[in-house]
C-alpha cells in the first residue's frame, strides 16, 4: 500500500486492537496525529494537559482494563516529561506502549541543536522500557509495532518503546505492508518440570508453608490458579502491598502483610510468587528465618539474586507456574490446623489501637466503594496505611506506584482508570503535596466527562517528610505548602467540590457522588499517626508480637 509513516502507524495500531492513545500533539508528531485522525472511528485520541499525564493515564488504563495502554509524545522534553509515568509503569508490570517522536533522522547523534534534541534519547527511553526500537522508514513501522505488542505479551510485562523521526512519519512509501497479528500468540514463559517437582516436594513436606504474593501475580492474571493451589495446599496467602487483590481479602486463606507476621513467624517453607520479597530501602529479604526455605516463582530471575536466595527457583509466568505446582502436589496432604481469623483480628485490633485516625478514613473509603470499584492509592499518610488496612476484593482494583513511589502519580493515573472503565467507580486519594503535580488535569476530567472522586488530604505540608524531620532532626525545613483554595480551583474547572472534616462526612459525600459526577473532596487534617510500623512484614513496636495462629495439640 502507498502510505505515509503516520498512516502506517495508525493503521497498524488498529490491527493490534488498540483503541485509545493518550498523547500531546507537537510538530514532530503532526503526521502521526493526522494518521490517527483518519482512523478516528476506531482509535480515540485522548489529549490531557501534560505529557507526564499521557504515560500515567496509559498505565492506569492498562492495569485496570487488561488492555495495552498507549502514550505518544514528542522527542526530548516530551519524553523527559513522560518518564515518571513510564518509570512507574516499568515498576508495576504494566503493558504500556510508548510511541516517541524524534528529530529529523539526518541529525540523529549529530548534536546540531535541532528542536527538542537531547543526547542519547534512545538510551534514555531504554531506562524505562524492556525493549525499544527506532523506525527508519515508513515500511518498517508496522513490523516494529507488531514486535512491540508481541514483547508486551512475552516475559515480564513492562513498557516498550518505538521511536519514529518526524521525516519518517511524513515520508510516503509505495510498498508498506501492515503486519498481521497472530490470534494464537502466547509468549508466556513456561516452567521447568524438574524445578516444579522439587518445589512441590518441598511444599508437600512442609509443616507450615506460606505463599507470599506480589504484583507479578496480578500482571499474570494468576488469581484463579493462586486460589486453587492455596486451597489444595491449605496454605495461608500473604498479600504484599503490590499484590493486594490477587486473592480477595474475604478468602479464608488471605492475609495482609501485617496479619502475615503471625504465619511467617512459624513458617518453614515460603513460596514467593511474582515478588522480589525485598525491603525497598536495602534489598534485604522481607522476612528472615534461619530455618525458612524459599521457593521462588517469578518470570524474572533477578528476583532472587543476593542478598536473597532461592532453595528452589522456578523461572516462569506466575499463572503457569502455580497451575503446574497444583498438578504436581500429591493428592493427600497433611491437615493444617490454623486459626487465621486470630491473625486478622490481631492486626485489626493493632491498627484500631495505634492508628485509629488513619483507620477511620480508611473505613469510610471502603464502606462506600463497590467491590469492583477502583482505588488509586498515593503517597500520603492515609494512603500508606491502606497498604495493610484497606480491604481489597478483586484484582486490578487497588493501584499503587510500586517501588518507584512516584509522588503525584495518583490523580493522573486515576484518570486513565476512569477513562478505561466508564461504568465503574474510581476513587483516588492524595496529599496536598502530591496533588500539586497534576491539578491542571481537572481540565481533562471535564473535557472527557470522567467521574473520579478525588480526595485531597490537606495538612499544608509534605507530611511524611515533615514527620521525619521532627523525629530525626528536631526541626522542620522546606516542607510547608502554599495551596490553592480548592473550592475555587474546582469551580474554575466546573468540577464539584466538598470539604469534609471527618470520616463520617467523607462517607456521606462519596455515597451521593460516586459514579454520578466528578468531585474534588478536600479533607482537612492535622498531625496524623505514623503508619510505618504497621505496613510491611517486618516492623512494629514493643508489645506488638503477633499471636500463634496454630492450634496447640
């Protein structure tokens, strides 16, 4: 066919089933945008107010719909603006396709000072993608998009990137051939039978095996396989903050990381599924035990590198690995007389006693959000505590920034979730600090008729930093904020507004607005309890020792 590069790009996106592109137009993308215009009845072009938001929206869209999230930005500053969102997607196993424009191909690597030129753009893009390529002619574009999509569905799901110079987008070739997707394509990594047998033997002989689940299980859509294995093994399942929802918190074997301290204290074998199982500050194992044996199931072999170790390692897709383990286990397994309700009750009592203010807000949020409602968590005091205090009932309903901890990601990511799931309730919480990163995107809410509920906890500070300064250094420096009048801000964008002074008010406002109309809710708060002792497997204060969930003989 005779196509421009921009037409080839747009038409191949259609072939790949991509229906939404989040992007900001610019001179190097003019021909790509025109290509999208020509297929406008099949691909929607969503234009927020900042390039950072294009990547965040693509990520939120991908993680909540199961589809590929696609963003498109100009080179140089466009890519650099989008990097935070791509870094978050990279950390969170998100299937994001980044289409990045480039300067005129004749100037690549020459340092001529062309518009939007930055040194080593391909290498920059490579830091937040697992694969990237550059198209050098229109006829290369369909094949590169096809390969990008294939890569997104192979191995560990992480962003991929395709760079296209603007002269390639504007050029016309007479022999452009669109690539045909393979309906039977399955790039998942299958487990080694010997490793599965070794792991099954270890699990079958354990007195108290425990399964620890990370975000990789969600990315692999492994929830059904996880439940089958856990029930056959009669093993408690501890859900990391990134793995919340892989098993419903209503399941009798499900535990948060806080409640999981009770079983890890007595476990002899731990099956680590889709997680690095690492402290995010120093990389040490999330739980240390002299007699604890570790089985790792992960698509990425780096997950069990030092200072962690694997007694048995299964390098495979989480769903396929769990299915294989369930088959390999013997039919008759020892009974495990556990009282996991005791561990849950201990965790809830601990939170109610030590962080009652945080838990009040969390209970208000959970009380009105439907089971399939999407909750986008942020780096704010209440948000930190949701990692172990907010019940999660379905996969893809609890969204985090993963190990990137990207302050300000929550609101724009929630917009991608809201756009991709118009029939579902979406709530995001944020602090007044993080909300400042993307508050201009209230314009995007109105432009596209989105209906998120945005809860801003306003204490006038970067609250977590302020607490650390007070506790560690005895003084405060650089943490105060000059905030807008949030009521006026909402009115400027024709968005609903409410101020709440307590959890009860929050629940009432959410109940009448959730899924009906967008609303900005300002929750005025003062100093809050520290959530940090009650989030991960390790932590706590003297006297916080968990109960023994085993029934004594």
